[in-house]
C-alpha cells in the first residue's frame, strides 16, 4: 500500500517537437461504504485515461461489497464511477445507476467546484505538490496537485486545477484517492453521445423517488426497506448529497 | 473621534476599488490557440492567495486581479515550453504582455521510478518518523525537526515529551551518549544529519528486562543518513555584539559502527546556557522605566540575547560549557561484546562500561561511574553502580547489583543501594504476562541517620493481537513504596504511595488512565511534623494519525495542617481543523505558594480566548516535596518566589473571514500590582480589512494607537494619508501615522516615501516618536526619538532580490546608532537557497557587529550553514 511505484517524467531526452499527451494515470482508492453512518472501507483500483483533450475515469473494487445486514442494499456495481470529460466541449458525463440497478448517463458540469489554493506544499517523492480545497455537492475535499504536470484532470469528477490531481480525499476520509503511476499510453475510448439527461434533472428525480420510498417505507412494517435503520423509516445516503 | 471617522470613510472609499479583469489569449508560435494550458498567478506578496485559470478552446483565459497587486505568471502546457512573466495591477490599468506565445517543447519527458514512503510507520512499540517528510528550511537542528513531528512537544528547557510522556533518553544509532542531558544532542546536531527518528515506547536500558516484557520508558533513537555514516559532521558559530558580548559554540559528531564521538563547546557571556537552566536569567530593576513608560521589571535579560539592553557589566553572566562523549564497542563472536561509554562536561562526568555475554545463563553486566548533576537531581553527586542480570529461561530474570552514591555538599553522605533485586515471574501465555517485582534499597547517611526505602511493584501487561487490523495492549500498574524518599537540608519525607493505571494502545491511538495517591510525613522543617497527602489522576488520549491530543491531569497535594495545593490541567487539540482548548489551574494557600489560572480556548481559528491570573506571595525560597506515586523516586520541586505581584491577563480575539472581508478584533485587559507600580492596561485591537485595506486600532506599551493600513504595492503603507502616484511604472507613497496615548504620549510617523521603477525600489522613512510619560512615582518627562532610514532594493525575480538598508536612530539617551544591512536572497533550482546577509551597526564607540551569513539548504542529503562574523572571524560548516 505504502510503497507505490509511480512512473513519471523526468527530462532531457531529445525528441520530436510534439510530446505525447496520451496518459494513463492509476490511482488507489479507499472508499468508506458506510459513509455518514460508520466505517467499512473497501479498496478500489482506479484508472484515468487521457487522450486528445478527453478523459475517462473508472474504478474497480478489489473486494466485493459485503452488506451490513439484509436491509443494506447497494445500487451500484463494484465497477463504477465511470466519468468522461471533454475539454473541447467543456462537458462531463457520468454514469449513474437507478434504483432498478440499470445504468444510464448523466450530463454534468465540467469542474463546477471553486478551488482555493492553499499555501501548503509537500513532496510525494520527487513531485512537488500544492494543496487545494473545495466544496462539492455537500462535502469538503482536499486535493494535492502537481503544477509541473500541467493538465487540469483529476480522479472522479474532480479537476480544473492547474496541474494533475495526485491525491484527493474528503475531510472525513471517507474517500481517499492516491496516485500510483502515470504512463504515456492510453487506449482509445469514445464518449457517450447525445446525453441530454442533466444532473439537475437527475437530482429532481432522486428527490421525488426518495420521498416516495420514504412514504412507502413509513407504512411498510415488514422491514423490506432500503438501507433502513428502523422498520418504519428509510434512510438514503448519497455520496453527492442532494440539495435541500 | 474625528480621526477614526476619517479613517472609516477612507476605508469605505477604499473598499469600492474593484478587482480588474485580465483576459489574454495563449497561442503557439504558429498562432494557433492552445487548449487547456494552465496559468498560475503567484502573488509576490506572501499574504495573498494564488489564483489560476485554464485556457478554453479559443486559448483564452480570464481572471480577476486585485488592484495594486503584482504577480508572477507561469503558463504551462505539456506540449509547450513553460513561459513566465510579471503582471502588475495598477490604478491606471494592468501592466502585462499583450501576447502569450508558447514555444513547442523539444524535450521528451522520460520515465523515472518514484517510491512514496509514508512519513510515519508504526510497528509494535516503535514509531518511526522519516526525517525527510518534516525537514524544511526552518529545521536547522534536531530539536526543530522533532518539534514538527506529531506527538512531540519541546519544553523551553529542551526537555522532550512524546504524547505527554517524558522522553528519558535520546540515542544516536542505538547508543546513549548524553544521558538526560540530551538537549546537548538535540540542540546541536544538524537536522540534515538525521535519516529517521524512532520513538521507542517501551525503551529499556536493560535488554533482558525488555525481552521479559517489562514496561519501559519512552526513548528516542536517531538514525544517521547512510551517506554521512563514518564522516565528521558539525558546525561552529562565533558571534559578537555590542558591549563586548560574545558567543561561540560548536559541535562535532562521528558515528561509526564501533566508535561514536560527540563533542560540543559553548563559550559565552550572554547568559546562554546550553541546558537552559533557570539560573541563566537575570532580572533588572527599573533600568529604563522613564523611557519605556512601563515597569522596569520588564527589562529582563533573556537567556541567549546577543543584543541585550545597555546593562551594567555586573548583570552579565558567563555560562561556558564544554563536553565530550565517546563510545567504543568491542565485539567478539555473536554473543559477547563489551561497550565503554565515557563523557565529560564542565560540571559532570560519566563513565560506563558494560559487557554482554550471552552464554548460559544469559547475563548483562554493567559498571557505571558518573558525576551527573541531572541524573540524580542533586548537585555534586558521583555514583558507582554495578548491576548484573541473569535470565533464568524465559520465566524469570534476576537482577542484582550495588550502587554507591557520593554526595559532595554540606551534607556528606554515601548512598548505598544494595542488592537491588528484580525478580520477574512471568507466565508467558499467549503474550499475556503477569510480572511482580520486589526489592529494597538502603541509603546510609554518613553524618546523621540511616534511612531505608522499600518498594514493591506489581504490574500486569497483556498483549492482545485481536482483529487483524488492530493490536492493543493493556497494562496495569500497582506501585507501593514506603520509606524516606528525600534527604535534603535536614528535610525528609516518609510516605507510602499506590497507583493504578491502564493503557490501551491501538494502531494510531492510545488512551491511558492512571489514578493514585500517597501519604507522607515530613520532619520539622516546615513548622512541625506535617502530613502530606497526594492524589493524582490523569487520563490522555492520543491519536498520531489525525493529530488529536487530549490530556487531563489532576494533582492534589494537601498538607493537612498548613497548606494545600491542587493542580488540574487539561488539553484538547484537534487538527488539522483547529479546535484547541487548554486549561490549567494550580492553587495553593498558606504562605509560600503560587496561584495561577490559565485558560486558552480556540475554536476553528475564529475565536481565541485566554485568561491568566497569577499571584506570587512574598519572597521565600522553599520547596515542595512530592513523594511521587509513580516513577522511581521523589522529585524535589524547588520554587523561588519573587516579590508580591498579581497579574490578570484576559485576551479575547475574534477572527473571521467573510468572503473577501476579514474581520478581527481582540480585547486585552491587564492588571498588575506590585510593590511600587499599579498599571492597569487596556488593550483593544479591533481590525477590519477588505480589499487590502485594513483599519486597526491597537495598544502598544500602554499607549493607544489607531491605524489604517493599506497594502499598497510594493510598500505596505500604514496610514492616515496616502498618496499614490504612477510615473514610469513606478509609484510614490507618502504615509502618516499618528497616535495619542493614554499617558499623554505621542507617537508619530511623519512620512514614509517609496519609489519603484521597474524592479528597483527606493524607500525613505522618517519617524519621530514623542513620549510624554508620567508614571505613578516618576516625574513627567518628554522624550523625542527621531529616526530615519533609507532602503534600496532590486528584485530580479520572484525568488531573488537584494536589498540594502541604512538607518539611524537613537539607541539610548545621548547615543545614536547607525546601521547598515545588506541582504541577498536567491533560490537556485528547486532545492537550494542561497542567502547572504551583512549587518553592521556603529554607535558612538564604533563597536558593533559586522556579520555575514550565508547558507544553502537542501532537502536531499544535508544542510550547509555558514556564518561569518568579521569581528570574531568564524566559519561554520
């Protein structure tokens, strides 16, 4: 875990005038499945592929999901958090899962978070990193980015900093993402086309569904509820918190 | 009132100055727009925040620049060379290049392998810190390094605590060269010499006892960088200043496998004691009360002050010290070794010969002769100790030995410790052990009586590996001691103590809880046979991972017929989002003790509250015997009280950052009473800042002062009046500052002018301070202190500048000082910094310091520091 081999980028080899901008960035991810409730951490392997001004981020769990009890349900598969970006078109497309378990794409804003660059500086091995902080969808994140790698990408939906994000975590350490390696290669990928379903619409839909399920659960005494803490109350926990 | 109203209007007008938009297009040399280039604006003023932008598909970016600000702009892209230029936001517009064209990158980045090492590794009872992760330009010595590491706390005397526990020794590569005087090591050794810092939570001088699972103390082991092993490392400082003050110190260290040598010296007449003992301080009475307007009691010659006030020679202390420690190891085969450690200081010396013969029965023998004043808390002590241990299988260890202590003072006596038996009966069942220890110790006093100490200890330690992710440890302590603990100046304490404790340790956190009590009897010294009862309870929670420390400590000592004393302390810190609370209370009644309350409260860096109340009663040298309920013996607490004085200090500060508006204010109220002075002071320091303007009011040395400050680039102007002009990319700033004090004192800074042309900055400053002071028992005086300075500087980049300052000001009544400072700063590459500093002052006697210092610092392998003093002539490497 701690001995992470990172391939990057030195200097001084004479080469053609244009450098290779296709990168594959590997991250290790630690995610607390019981966020906002308790702690049950799982490890993931994540990959950020960058090619021709576009990026694709996805992660695969190293351990399978273990429900806390029979009512603890999870609607996303262990391979999730698929996120595409396009710098040219200034769009971000993320894969979401409905309560029926089916996947669909949502069009979201590209890097809407407002970053504040902090004076802290640290080295991750030889990489000089600067610290930045932002609030995004109900959580506060701390990111470390490398100005010497001048690409505005990062893991998941994070980005927009003047350098690659190499470390990212929320302040409660529910999500901890650390850089593993960077390589000069990237497989071709295509962005989903014609995604008109926006995040704003998705949030409205989620609000309606959760409200309906809560009302339904409040009269359902059989315990057949979703992530419920009691027989008559359903609680829903979203990583991207729904606005009130 | 009118003045403040004017300030307020001025600030409000200033707040309307809006940020200026800055738009540029980034293209390649072929004119095509560059997408996703990163543009970072680094403000040249450290207090401001960095801003940045990313270019869009058209290659454009847009930022909002603060007015009157200057930035270094760095434009980067993977396919292009990095471009750097300066941008200056002026009232008349923004000074910046119109075109940003990036040249194609002709260098291919190649792969390298980088290993990310964790800064802290915890393995069983050892916490290892990687020095690289904490080293920086401000970590010159090992002590600076330790202060940065979570869990460490450094006292003013250099004593180190780790998570609330006192560090007993600091070793270098596993060997103890300095004993309890480890400050000599931590305050002299270069931080760059160290590779890792290992905290041994279960440190034992006796290897056999450690193997048996006996609970140990906290020790620190420093490992040396591999490339510096076997090489001499050290430094020398020679300094001199006015009034013939001087200081010279240096150290050298050599670490090899079989030989370790550490030497140091410190010669000075500035009361700088390498061990920072209290005697290095000297209080000066009313030396300059008429000039400063405050009590002369403030004029305290601080330890290590190279530029003290102009004091009579009689107050100058000489504190010279020197020492040498060496360790030689002889090893034969796998199981047999001998080790000689010898050391000497100015006032103490020590020799220790130990042998380790690992045959059957396993034994460790040690002979030690030393004269270490810190070892026994008693001056002029020498002792001879011989101990041997025999390991009887895995279930018992027998320790036997003899110790003779020779005390050379008025009371000559020999302390004979005979046959100190530690018999451990261990039942090692799945890492759970029960151990009992019993022994006796006899002390024979030559000229009076014979006293004896009997102690028994019983403690339990269990190790539960538990779940795979956690390991925990439980320990309980039972300590019963009886006998006479203390024999100093015909004063003795006899008592019994009992303490119980529990310690839970998890991977990154620990929680300890102890409770105990003791009762003791004193002899006639304090006015009759006194019964003293001590009650102690403390609990602490430590989490190294998230830097949380919680410490509670209660200590009550009651002399049933005369005085009582109670102390309670609690501390809670949480980070990195700061939540800090500190509380301490010491109370005593009965004539010779001190009362002190200190409360500090800080919440999320927005609210700070400090209240301190202390009261010293009439001077009397005395000591409070504390027959401790834990540890190995009594500690003599010596308190020398000064003249009666009461002091209240209440400070409340509020700091808020609301969008771009910063609001801070603090209220400070101080009340002091003494024999001759009664000076209540009211400190009110509200401040409001927005857009670089700051309105503040402050109190300075019993004066009340109001200021309006504006960050006017490049000169920070403090002012009631500010005129800003712009001529040929330069500017002129005029400032006035005026304050009226409560004691009819006048403080005025008449004008301050600056001119900047390109990267050259010229400043002239003239200041007049008038002080009309009337103290309670002093006649009114009017003193005027004019002073002026001229400064020229040239900054060629963000990381490099040179400046030269000449100043003249009254140094005291009838004396003028002329000074010249030159300062060169250049950051070379990413790792190296070069600083050259020259300093020269001349007073009427033409005798001042001429000093040049230069250093390079790098985080890779070593720190090189050089300092040269022309007067003394020295060089430090």
